C-alpha cells in the first residue's frame, strides 16, 4: 500500500498580505520605474552607466515579482473558473504584465543608445537590444501594447466566449449528459476510448459549430490580419520572423526540421492501417489517430503509485531530479485533485521570487495522467534549475521548455516499457508512446502548415469558413498521406492556439522540443554520455543561449543539418514499426 498523498496544492504560503495590495504595490512600482527610465539620459559617463546597470538589476527583481504575481493569479483562477472575483484578479494581473511590457520598451530605447559593450555579459539584454533594433519607435510599440487589450486580445476572448456557449447532449455510459464545447474539444484531444462516442462527438461538435462558422472565421481573420498589419509596419515580410526570434531558432533550423518530418510522413501510414484493423474498419478517421485501440488498456493506476513510478525512473537518471519531485510533493506544489469547477488545462508555472514552482493537472487514474504529470514535472525541474540563475537569465522560450518536459516523459515511458514483460500491457504501453509522437510531432506539423498557409493567403484577402475548412482538409490530407477515411475541417475553430494574439505559430516548438529531447535521451540513457550534472547545466544554459548554440555545446550537433533530426525520427519510427509488428 502507498501512503496517501495530498492532491491539492498550497498557494497560501506565497503571500502573507492581501493579493490586491501586492498588485497595487507592483503597479505603482512599474509606473515609477517607467517614469524614471523616461527621464534617464542615454548612459555615456561611467556614473551614468553604473546607474543604468543598477536600474537593470532592479528591473530584473521587479520582473520576477510581476511574473510571480501573474503566476499566482493564474493558479488561483484555475482552482475555480466560475468565480468572478478570481477572473477579475487574473484580468488585473494581465494588465500588470502589459504595464511591464511598456516598461521594457523604455529599457529597449536606452539599450539602443548604450554602447553594446556595457551589456555584453547579459544574453537577455543583448537579445532585447537586437529585437528592439527591428521594431517601431518606443512610442508606437507602447501604443501597440496598450491597444492589444481592446484589439487582438479581445478577438481571442470573443472566440473563447463563443466556445463556452456551445453545449452538446451526449450519451456517455448509458446516460444523457450535457457537455460544454471546451469539454468536447478536450475529449477529442485526449481521444475517448469509445470509437462510437468519438464519432458521435466529432459529428455533433461540427453541427454545433456550423451556425457560427462565419463568426469564427471573422475572428480568426482579424487575429491574423492584425498580426500581419503589425509585421508590415515593422518591415517584417516573413510571417515567421517574430516566432523564430522569440524562440531563439534560426529559419535554417526550422527548415531542416520540417524537411526531415515531411520526408518521413509515409513511414507513419502502417500505424493508421493497424489502427483500422484494431477498430474493425477499412480506414480510420482523423478523430481515431490518437485513440486507444481495442486491445487491453494499460492498467489503472493510483496517484500515489503513479508518483512512485515517476520517482523510480527519474532516480535512474538523476537522483537530484527525483529529490526535487519529492520536495514538490512534500511541500504541496502539485494540484492533481479531480473536482468540478477547476480548469481543464494542464500547466506548470514558475514562482521566481519564492524559487518555487506549481504544477496543475487533474489525475484520473490512467497511465496517460501519469505521463502528463511527468511532463509537467519536467517543466518544474527545468524552472528549478533556472532559479539558480539571475532573474533575467531565467527566461526560456517554448521551444526549449518542451525539451525538458518531453525528456522527462521519455525517462518515464522508456523506463516503464523496459520493465514490462511481453504481453498486452506492453503492447498498449508502446501504443501510448507512439501516440505521443502524433501529439508532439504530427499534429503540430498539421497546425504549423495550416497557419503558414493561412498567413500567406491572409496577406491578400479574408477567408470564408468554407475556405478555411478546405485549407484545413488539404493540409491534413497531405500530412496523413491521404490515408484516412475522413478529416476534421473545423480544427481551425477547435484549436485555440491559432487565436493566441501574442504567440504566433505556437506549434512547431513541440516538434522541435520532442525531437531534440529524443536526441538528448539517446545521448544520456542509451550511450551513457550525459550525466545528471551535465543535464542540469544544459537546463541552466537554456536561459542564455539560442537553440543552435545549445545543441553545439551539449550535443555536438548542427541543428541546421537535417541528419540530426533524421536520427531522432529514426528512433521514433522504430517504435511505430515495433508496434505494428505486434499484430
């Protein structure tokens, strides 16, 4: 028997005063700092340079406090999404983040007027200086930030409100049940095990969204249109310019990655054929790609047993990593309770002042939940290692964050697989691993190609719902090698990542992180050339390097060379081939 572990997290230890007071104090400090920067001359003398450096240190501390407040508000809101007070607090904290952005615009102005040698020792400031040189004037950039709340962000919120209004009546477990649009999207994303229910869900969801399809199309056109117009004003012709910059990835690396993925797509077709055999159909639909097939499922598992499983496999690679998880459990940094009212999203967030992390998930007694928990604990351990660096060296893009999380999943899944005897459970587990490849590689590739094509067409004209449907089907058909019986034209509505106004192309980062982590895993666990200490150093370097530098230093590879990505893909395709051979 396992000792029962508390599944509700602790937020109360983070602030000893009313949170409204914390927000008010931070708002005042950000305003005062911005005014001080506006009145600060370009640093020229030794005294002015010293004063500017001290100001930058102060802003680093303030940045940590603001980000912790934002994280706390998100955590508090996630506990009860219907609570209006919590929603108001989250809106206020988001406003505070907007204020911090305008403060950094003043920092950027001074960085451009400062001798580059002054900031040579700070990667983040060098990065900001370069980015600022490619943007509009501080006044116009500030205006864009201030307008965003009533501009692109409002369109995104409108789409969310429309989704929340959707209701579907489903027969689940023999009972008529009404589910929300958000819940329906989640059920499709996680692929409910009942194929009849999946099909019914896909059809009913499409029917429910159809009456408002042109409204969704209008919203998406506005989000993309505003982005493209902003890029045009900045002189950016490439729609990938900002996302590559923010994710510290070169276009040559992304091209090498995509070329490797494209070349290997036919190697996944046997998986679709096996899924069809297991489900007793000639060809599967798109909603069946990630579905658990008809064989014996992975054994149900308790939260306590799941944590023990994670700990045992983390321990094999890094006792320090396992000790961190024990600390997170003991100090109640994990929220895993299943209850009504809490958010259905899964996340890990950093609390940089407290040097703590929080993980939010819902544990439902399935192996998939254990895998997701390992994923988020991978993020948490990454943040833990970054917390040893100065505040401005703790900022990492999604591309790098996804390396740590998927590496942790590989530690768990590969370790668990190696310990299982041949049989139905091992086959089911291998199937789970293969489905991760579709979740982190194939489906994000669909999203990337769709968004890229959408941006190209949107430069010329707006698109109707029918045109967006057609574009989505065309992309899905190409990626899935025309091997499916049907596709999901409305995926452009159901995927909220297309509507994120401040995160363009939030998709390929998962591909990059997943394949990079496969290479890292091969180095560490298969070749034995990566120690726990080296991995910790790798994580700390993610705050002060771009992707190409990181790969050269820690893996000795060139990410612009397709061969690295091909080696990682070969490992993943072998899993597919092994799974197909099982019958």
